[in-house]
């Protein structure tokens, strides 16, 4: 029976020869490749020619890229919950040789006895907190997979006071109505801004131990931030000061074009 939908209807179709089949496949794959490359090149060119964002708290990224980063942040913040815990591991799985990365603002000697954490409240009032004050609080440990944006990760074991316990003890509860916490090294060379929900995540620590021993200088003695819901860049070593604000605090890597939120 003739197929009424086949307009040309020249009888049975001649099967393609092997050579014809190969030619056709080559044509399709190369065609797809050229179109895809064109689209990719066009997209890249568009991004490349877009103006750079106005330098504020964030800088160094093309405007459309920063818009995308900020949109991603909004999407992630909507699903962020302090009930979602980062996966933890038994302490036997923690690395004995803990990786060490950059030390901006964490160079040179620091006197841990003279050191004081400067906490500036929104009223302008400043609390000076010593390591003894901090160590008097209950200690919390965490063993989790620390992730650096440079592409490495490592299961490591940290100990210190949970950020939530710290806030409660020093009666900073009203400060947590603000949207951000800012942390800076004593010399102000390295600084990060953390959104309040992430700072108040139950696994966020002000850490003074690694593998149950005092933090060595290279890991941020006497006190560093360990924030498992963020990439390594936000885990500021050698904390000098802490501030609270509704505006995004300045952030070292966000000024270089990185994502401000840097969540995991
Ligand atoms: N003061 C300070 N803190 C910092 C950094 C830095 O350069 N200076 N680098 C960050 C980055 S990119 C990473 S991955 C971690 C590395 O911490 P570690 O050296 O203890 O492994 O520290 C973070 N905190
Ligand atoms: Mo990093």
C-alpha cells in the first residue's frame, strides 16, 4: 500500500551506502560543533565586552556575571536552612597533615596573650575579648570536608566555640538582627563579610584548635573562623575584629571578582 503522507512517493527509499552514512554523520557532527562554537564564542564576546561592575563592596566582575552571581545567591538563600547540617566524619578520618593555604594578614608573629578580639556593636560600643574568655566557653568540635575554591578539599578536625554560643554568652543577640557579620585580620589586610544566617548556622565555629591541639600560626592562631557552609576563602584566619551591619561588609575576594556569598 502506498503511504499517503509521503508526498514524493517515489517508491521504496534507496538505503544509503556506508560512505553516504559516514558523510552524513560527519556533516552533522561538524555542523553541530561549528554552531556550538559560534554560540560559545558569541556568548563569551558578549560577556567580555560588557562593562565591568561599578566597584563597591564587590568589584572586578563583568556586570552580567555579577548579576548572575547575585541571582544565584538569592536562590541559594531561599533554600538555606540552619536545619541542614554539613556532613561530618569520625575524627579518625581527619587529615594529620592539614593543608595550609594563603596567609594574607596572617604573616609575622602574633602575641596570643596580648591579643584581644575587638567586637564592635552597632551602638559603637566595643568589647575586648581575650582568648581566656573564649576558652572558658563550652568547646565544640567538627570534622568535615573543608573546600577551597582553588579545587582542593580535605577532611579536617577543628575545635572552638560555636558562633551561636559566643553570641549568647556575650549578649550579642540583638546584633544578630542585622544582616551581616564582618571579620578582619588585626592588620586589616584580609577581611570577609558573612551573611547572618550562615554565621548563625549551628556548625559555624570560632576555632582555636586543629586536631585537638592549639592552632599553629599558619592556620590562624589564636582564633580563626571555621564556617562549613562556605568555601575556604570565607574562613578568615587570625581574627582581629568583628562588626555587625545591614550593609555588606568589605570582602577581600569579592573585591577581586569572586562571588560574595561563596556558599556551598
Ligand atoms: N587571614 C587570612 N585568612 C584566610 C586566607 C588568607 O589568605 N588570609 N585564605 C583563605 C583561604 S583561600 C583558604 S582555602 C583557607 C586556608 O586555610 P588553611 O591555611 O588553614 O588551610 O584560609 C582562608 N583564610
Ligand atoms: Mo582557598
